[in-house]
C-alpha cells in the first residue's frame, strides 16, 4: 500500500463508537489518506472487538497498530487501550504505540496524537473532533492549526455528548462544523487536494513537545525551553507544573510528561477539592464520636465541656455536608465555606 497523502486524526469519547461507525461507513477504501483514531475507553477494553465492529461498516482495512508499523493510505488505525498512538515521519511515515504519561488524564489522548501528526505531516493533517465529554482534542486542534492543517468539529447540536465539540469551538478557529452525515464527503474532498510542502512551518515548541512524548518522559531542562514554572502541582504525579508559553490555549505540563489544558487542570482541582472535603467530613464525624465517648465517661464540668464541643462540631459537620450535597465543591465560581465563615 502507498504512503498516505494526508493524515485524518479523529478524537472522540462518550458516544464515540456509534459516531465512528457512522463516519467510517462514508469512507471508501480508495481514500488517499490514513485515518488514525483515539477513542477513550477503559484500559482493560477489548480493542480488537472495537476494530472488528468498525470493519463491519467500511471497506477500509481497520486494525490495532503495533509499534513501528508503517502508515498506509486507505487504512484506519485505532489507538490500543491504555496506549498513546503517535505519528512519526522520519523518511517513512510510521506509528509509535507508547505507554507515555497521560495528557488531560487520558491515555490514549487525542491531544498527543494530534500534536504528533501535526509535527510529522504539517499542513497535510485534518483533525476531527466528535462527540465526547470534557476537553481532550481541543489543544490538539490548535496544534494542527498552528502547523497549517485543517480543523473539523461535529455539529454539537447533533452530538450525543457535545462537550468536546463545544470546547473546541470556544477555543480554536475551526474550519468546518458539520453533521456526521456530511463529514465523509468533506474529508474525501479535502484529502483529494494537492499535497502541501509546508512542513518547514512546524513551530519549534511543538517539535519539542512531540519529542518529549516520543521518549515517554522529559526533563526539567526540556520543559524550560517551552514553559516557565508556576506555583501549581501536577495532579497526576505531584511534581511542579510549568505554564506553556506558546499558542493561544492556556496549557500546563510537568517535566515527567503529564500535560493539561487549563480547563482540564481546573476540572482535576475540583475533583481533588471534593475528595478532600469528604475526607474532612469523615474526620469531623470521627472527632464527634470520640468526644461523645469522652463525655459519657466524664462527670461534672468535664462532661459539660465535651458536650459543648460536640454541639460545635455538629454545626460544622452539617454545614460541610450541606455544601457537599448541594454540589457546590465542583461548581464554577463556587466559594468554599469554612467553619469560620
């Protein structure tokens, strides 16, 4: 099979398999591009079962790639469970399948695939975001646009889960917003265009980030070339975070390779805050129980003192429980209520 003229890279999450089935059914085996797909699923998922499901709806060969495999035109490659799928040029276009650090808590991550494709194929990359939750793929679309490629987003009004398309539209200058039933024809038309020779325009910072992902782990010196330290910690490994200085989208990464958009980092912080507050509630309940035991063993002023402390901590417990049950800990613009308020 010949090498592809273009790379079509697709990112999707919740509701993704039905959307992918509908998309691949529109793509012919004569497509001059290769299709690389990241679908978020559990690490223990049966990737071959998902590939077989897609293959039943298209004449294109569909496969789970192996590390170092050549990229062929008219072929669909689905990222294996719990592995990043990366594209590499190096003379002969081929694939890297790695267990590198998660990006936005995902592995495989659309951002990692999109960045590698943009660096390897420059303006000959078409990025596609389909239905899904949260923010993966938004930074990846910006990487593609910075390298001269094309960004396509499923119309969020028809997406089963519109969060991924909507986030991309808010943050990236998207070229096309189309329903699924029109996407196949659009991809055929785009990839039939003349191949661009604009690889020299790939920004150096993206080359640096792609190299970090390929080597699985980076170094502080490498990250300092593209980012500056900030007083934040990585939610995945606890290391120091660095704010990336390039591109319009606010992003962070640590020297071990974890990477986050600001939205992704905020979502992680909200989850951590909620977990911390539930631990605080448990500790308050235990303190109340201990004080109750002490009060029953005491007499006179000592017992009265413990009863007063019990009543005080009950107030704090009730306020914290109400705060958590109302969902305020994860809401945007919420204020954390402390016992002193």
